[in-house]
C-alpha cells in the first residue's frame, strides 16, 4: 500500500522570513495529516524553514543540487551543504530546469546518481510538453526521461526515488490533465519502472502528479489507482490552499 505523498514546490517565491512563518504554521497544521508532506523552498530559505519545522514530520527539500562534491562551481550548492543543514531530499529534473536552464536527461541522471551516492532522497520530475503530447510522443518522451534519468540506479536505490509526472502544459496554466489522462500516464510510468526494476519496485514506487493541483481537483486526482500524491506549485504557497490538499484523504 503506497502512502500519499504531497509536496509543495515553492519555486522562486517567499523570502526567508515569510517562508519560516508559513512553514511553522504548516508544521502545526499538518500534525494530524495522514499523508507524507514535503516542502521545497529556495536555497536561501532552507535553514530558516528547517528550523521552523523542527520536531514535525514535514520534510524539507531543495529544488536542485550540483553533481560534484565541492569546488569551483560558482552559484552552485552541494549535497554535503544541504545535508549539513538537515536537508536530505531534493527535487531533480523539474521542467523549468529543463526548459530555462538547459538540463538534459543525461545531466539530470548525473545529479540523480550523485545525490543517491550521498544518501539523498530524490523527487524526479518527468513530463511532456504540449507539442510532444499533440505529436503523439507522450510515451516516447516518458520512456526516455525514465530510462536515461534512472540509468545506473539500483533496485535498492529505488526506495529513495519518487517520480513526479508533471505535464509541462499543465504547470501554472490552470489546465489540469484529466484524472484519466494523468492516471494513464502514471500507469505507463509504472510499467517502465516494472520493466527496469521488477514488479515489487514498481508496486512500491510513489508517482506524484503535478500541474495545477488545487483543493478543488485534488480528491479526484488522488482517487486514481496509479496517482500516489502531488507535487504542487502555486497552491502550495498559502496554508489556505495547501492544507485542504494535504487533507485530501479525510
Ligand atoms: P503548479 O501547481 O503551479 O501548476 O506547478 C506545478 C509544479 O511545477 C510543481 O513542481
């Protein structure tokens, strides 16, 4: 039985003082939630947010990490730095990183392997653009992103990996994939994981949906067989919207 995993990707929003205040309220409010909860603030907010949620079950994640131990990589943040402040989870391969910062599947794979070597948990994002979907390339794109993104990952290491299916055309647009479409894409991703890692790993892998998730559509999405959680952007920025999402199974 897969436990629902609801994550908030704050992207480049909230300054540290706002982030800490919100995180503290969220930690209190999420106390009775029956789901795994994660929030991913910007790097600069991480120390304050880690402090604010201390003692709660809320997981704090980074939105990116470098694929080297340390050294001359201006502007970058290492796994060791994150772990030193108590951050053990990272989102990798987000479509905004792919789209605006040129991250390729091969590059994302290097980060996945390095983060795993450093004992981190990973939320790996995959998903097609509208052009790819309309061009009938959904399965081809997902196959490449999963095959290359998880190349070299062992069956055991898969317990550290969550997949987030985020159709690019549904991110921040107000357009949500229908629960059927999302579920079909999730089922396909699970079949790819089964082919690569076997049925036990496939059964246990959490696959989140992301793309305009909000209080009004979350229940329907989460009720589908292969949808095991959500990676929420805009609606994760206020308690008013994020709390009902976290409580979607109540
Ligand atoms: P929105 O929920 O704002 O569409 O963003 C989804 C997302 O990209 C989460 O990583």
